[in-house]
C-alpha cells in the first residue's frame, strides 16, 4: 500500500487468498472483525471473502470461478481460487465475534449491511455477541514494574490481560476430532485513536473482546498520560503494555493472524478507498 494506492476487490483477494492457502486446511475458524462503528474499514467485505474461500458461504455470482485469471488494478494477472483446495472441501466451523468493546451488540440490519446477506442469513447463526462484563477471563497480567516503566512512573499497578473466554479456549483442541489448531483471524482498520494512539492490531483482542477491568484501566492510563500525547502515535505507553501481553500470552498460545486495512479519501469524489492491506 501507499498514500496513492487504490486497492480493488481483485487486489485484496490477490493478497488475501494466497495467505489463507498458506495456512493449510482448518476445521475451526474464529473471525474477529470490528462492529458497525468501523463499517468503512471494509472488514465486512474481507470477512465475506474469507467465508467464500472456505466454502462457508457461496461466492458472489459475479465472482471469478476457481482458477480463473483475473487482473488487479495495476494490470497484474492473478489466479483466484474459489475454495480451499477443491469445491467439494467440507466447510469448517466458522464463528464471527464482532469486537464490540463496550458497544451495544450489532443489530440484524447492521450485520446484513456490513457482512452481506449470505452470512446474515446463515443457519445456524455464526455471529456471536461479546459481553465485556461477564464473557471474559484474565489470562495474565503485565507486572506493575513494566507498567510503571511504560508510563514514566505515572501508573504503578499491574494491567490485567483479559480476553473473551471463547477466544482463549481456541488454544486447545483434540487432535482426534480436530486435526488442526483453531485459526483466529483478527480484521480491522488502522486509524488514529485517542487512547491507543492507533487503533487495531492487539487492541482488537485486549479491548475489542476484552473485559471491564482491562478496558477501564486502559482508559485511565490514557487519561493520566494525556490523550493529546497518545493520538496518532504508534508508540506509546498503552501500546507497549498490550505488546507485552501479546508476546507473553497470545503469541505462545493462539494461532492468531491480523488482517489490517488503511483507508483514505478520494480527493475528487470524497469517497473512501483502501490504501493499504497488511497481513
């Protein structure tokens, strides 16, 4: 991506599908997209592409058939497959847990608008609701000394790393009934944020599907350090704390991958365009 790049659906698939293919077959997939407040992130569209790739939902009628040669916006020929390996591949179990944080659950109309009719109508319903007050477990803590160092001595207490219980449960699987480890795909937009500096990456886990204690303390750290010192900065105290928790807990236990978008505005039309896709 770049400041001038405009990524088409074909461009997105040209990067996304080979990545999914490289992960190999999976029996269980959990997708963590943002909620409707990040509708313009195109995370809903990417979720649809993932669902179609694994044959969980049918491909769009105007989509290219398997192995058809298509062109990216730069004129590059790419082969886009319609499924994991063959069209007969049994679809995996797929669940979608919007990273609500403290927001209200998505409505049926919002789900349909953001993720498309096929996923919205899928039975049994793949969409789950994150309840930040009771659906969480504390998986560890960033020690007080680490927090103190990160905040330049402003906060001297441990930060709780909290996750939705379902997300954390994906670290375990029975090889007899599920040969491959559960796959977690976190999707979202990198955008300036007043508390985190830049939204997404591990914020989608520890805040989006995190718990009340961690979220409240995160906002407290942002307020104490100064939101004017956080906004738009990739490196900041809170990000350092979340990165510590990611390396200490998530990277060791979960098969977790991030699919991140960067959006920009067309100077002529005023419409939003995808400038970057990072996996």
